[in-house]
């Protein structure tokens, strides 16, 4: 249900979410390496 809601809000939300997830994963990888 939330999927349709976010879709109505705008197409920029999914892209922002993807970038945020990618950044979080990158941070986790960097922390794991250290």
C-alpha cells in the first residue's frame, strides 16, 4: 500500500531512497574495512 502512496508523492522519492541506501551500504563497507 505504501508503494502506491510514495508513487503518488513523486518520482524523486524512489531515487533519493536508492541513493540513501547506497550511501549507507558504502559507509558500512568502509567501517567494516577499517
